[in-house]
């Protein structure tokens, strides 16, 4: 009797351990960044969301799929551009899973498939562009390559987030030629800037000189205008004073003699009087009357010592 009880306890213990093992095998925990694909007897049954899930041991299988963004590093490869230049291209592809069922059943090795697909399309895209365009239009290449890969991987339940070209390395001789070209372009721009600076400086200098000449001319013109205005005002004042004084020939003769005295105040021994001025000498008789007090005793034909009257010239033809 005691042996039967011990045997029964052993059997119950084994059953309990087996139940615990079955329970442990049937419990699955899905992380927040994962999703589970549950299969029962080789057929798809459901998609398990993050959390605790129970499955039937030995009948159900859960395949976990990482839904986070992944990186595919495309190995450097040689690509021939449109202008027949061999360049080495290195790229990186970022993708994320959108459908865990397609990613599980439609592709066996997604990483290897994505790498080969990226390499093939990278050759096609870069091969359609020239070297200069490939070096300066990486954003265009990235966008085109992303569009091609996204269309190709859609049936795999994957979305290509972005594609980045890490580097495009031309051959050494092409790189040296590009450096020489860049140096020549910079030298040309420097010479152009120097020439433009010299031209601008000369233009400014010429404009400054022209402005200085114009201002000097304006100042001289203003000076002459002021002097002419002053002389005109003086002549008008003198003429008005003379007209108001109502002078006769005697006053005019005295003013003429004063003027002659100033003219003759030099080192010349002879003075020639213009023909038009000889008529004024007729007033010398009146001057003599003024000094002697005897009118009519003057002789208009008397010549002043040191003064020679010019002969009468024939009329001009």
C-alpha cells in the first residue's frame, strides 16, 4: 500500500513538472519593437502584437520580426559613369519593416537580397549620369535610388526610408585633373575680381577728377559772374553819378589827362595816342582856360611833349 502511494506521488509530480514545462513552452513575450507571426502546423494563423501571448506547444510556432529601422551597408563597388569614368561608390540603405507576414514569407534572406538589389540599382543610376553630375547631384541620385528600391521591396513588406551615398571616388588621374581645373577656375575668378576692382577704382578716380574739375569750373564761373556783376554795378553807379552830375567837356578832359598820366607812368619814352582819342584833345583849350583863367587862349593843335599823334590812316577796304 505504501509503495502505491509513493508511485502515485511520483506520477503526479512528473505530470506537474510536465505541465509546467508545457506552460513555459506555450508562453511567448513580444517586445514593443517586435511583432510575432504565429503558425500552427505549418500554416499562418495570426500576427501577435507586443505583449504576453500563449501558444500551443509543439503545434504553434511564433516567428518574431524586428520592426525597427535597419541599415544595409552596400559594399564599395566600381561603377562606370555615362562619360566612361570608373568611380568607386559606397552607399547605405535605411529600411523598416511594414508587414511582418510578407517579410517572413516573401523573402528568405532580406539583408542579402537588399544588398544585391542596392548594388545593382546603384550601378544603373550612377551609370546614367556623368562624373560631374554624379559628384554634385548626390541628392538626385539618393532620391532616384530610394524610389527604385522602395518599389522593388514593397512586395517584401519593407519600406526604404532613405538612401545615402557615402562617397564617390574617381581615379587618381581624374582627381588630379579636377584639382587643376578647380585651381584654374579659382585663378580665373581671382583675376576677374582683380580686373573688376581695378576698373571700379579707375572709374571712381575718373569720376572724382571729373567732379573736382566741375566744381573748380563752377567756382571759377561763379567768381567771374560775381566779378562781372560787381564791375557792372560799379560801371552803372559811376555812369549814374556822372549823368546826375551833368559834366561838360572840361571834366572829361581832366579825367582823360589823369588816365593818360597813369598810362604814361612807365619806362616807355614815347606814347602813341589812338586816332579815336585825338578828338578829346580839342578840349585842351578849355583846360588851359581853367588853369589860366583866360578863355579862348588855348590851341587845340598843340602837341604835348613826348606824345606823337599818328598820321591819318586811309579808310579800311
